[in-house]
């Protein structure tokens, strides 16, 4: 098995340098698409800010931790905040779990792993009754412990550190209870003129999170696959010799980048058939010109597609690299068309292929083509 490059600084630095060299050969519109892979995160609904880097601190609901442990969370260098939603706070009061005990003791804490309490409608619910009932039950606790709503600290924050670590925000809880069957509203963080005040813009959500090294590996994998798109020579500053050189260098390096699911090179090569980059959703070669399309609603517009969808909310610690993983991870993303991505919905590639084969069999049986 190849040595894991997570602990091989030279391999990761070589990939970063390779990425920089290749980007100079690509059109600006493609450069932007690539840079957006590790760029700004989608805005969180819980004290989210606009245009926050994906590497920044983030919140994760307690119910989505799965098998992630306290030690796993401590490997997230820029900070993580576990959210006890609605009844979670009361449900873990008598837990013997070391993680649960830690969370209860660190609500509003400044450690790299912190915790907050939140009251809002969780996914799949339309009624505010549960969150309102829990909030009313929590009010004596909030008063007794002198808890405060979340906000950015008033002290000056060094440039570039606003969303790094858990020392630049304060408070303990968040509430957004409105709508549904209840007429009572409880909102601790209200928008002003359609946007959240800066002092309330605190966190990313876990969706799309990646650390810096994972981001380099992911960018490298997407660039490597792009090299096999058809007509790339005619659309870029690459020549036959430099194209072959880039391919060889990436292959050598990516073979050494390994995660629990295997090497990144093996993942990329799933989508390279007969020397051509293939969209597994359309089952067709991808021309480089597709990456030049500006209209995101165009059927052939190129997107980063997930094998395991973000909606699955599967987060885990990669044991090979000892790194926390979200949906944005190497060996989970590939290039696909806008049309294919829409049709895939939240299916894996394998599930989508099974769905298509099943549909084709039904079509052939019920609606055979005229001879």
C-alpha cells in the first residue's frame, strides 16, 4: 500500500505547486471554477456569514456526530461547535458518555471543541411546538446560568482570525422559533434590512467543510481528471508534451495520497476510460469546452457532483489520515453535467446506474421503439 501523503509534507507541497502551475495554463473561467472548490462556504442558517472560507470553524448538530468522538473533534484545528438542538440538552443530562459530559461542561466554551444550545425547527418538522416547549423549559436554566445569546466579541479581532478558533465569539444559545402552529415568536438573532448584522455572523455549517490539506488533495484530483477532457489542447495553453508531463506528475503524486476509501488516483481513474474523462451520469466524454460554459442552467454546464450526497449528512473521522471528513472530500467528488447532476438527485453513482438500467428495462417492455 502506498505511504499516506497526509503525513508526507513533500507530496502535498508538490501537489500544491503542481496545481499552481497548471492553473496558469487554463482560461480564467476555469481557474475560477477550480478555485471555488476550496473557496467560500455556503451560508449557514445558524449565525452564518457570507463568504467565509470552507476551512473556518463550523457547527455540527449533535444528532449528526455518528461515530465521531471527542478526540476526533479535537483534530479540527480551526474550531468546531456541537449544537444541542431543542431537547438534546435534557436528553444527555444523565449520560455517562465522556463526549456528552464534555459538551455539557463547555456550552459557550473557548476550547477548540465548543458547544451551544439552539431552539428551532429541525429538518423534517414544520411545527414550532417542540422547540417552543423546550425553550420554555430551558428558560430557568438560561436565567440560573446567566447564559447569553451568541454574538461576536467586542474586542478587536486580528485580521484573518474572525472565523478561526472559538475565542472570537461569546454566548451560549440561539433561538429562531416562529411559524407553524404557534403564534409566539422567539428570535434571538434578527436580520436588519434583509441581512444578519455582522456581530451575529459567526459560523459555517459542517456541509462543505475541509481542512487545508484535504483541500489541496481535492483540488489536485479535480485538476487531474480535467486533463483528460477532450479538446483540452485547443482550448488552453497546454501542448502535447506539457499535457503528458502534467498527467505523469499528478499520477505519481496522487498514487501516494491515500484515505480509508483508497488512493485518490484510483478514484480519479474510475472516470477516465480509454484516455477520456467520462461523466458517469451521462455516460459520455466531457469536452473541455463544457468547462467554459457560463450559464449554470445549461445542461452541459460542469459541476462538482457528489457520489455520496451532502443530504446524507454522513460525517466521520478518516482513520488513515486522522482527519474529520464532510461531504467535500477526496474520493467523493467528480465532474458531471448540470443535467446529470439534477437527474442523479441524492443517489450514489451505483444507485443511479441501477435506477437507469431498471428504467430502461421498463421502457423496453412497456414502450418499445418502433422498428
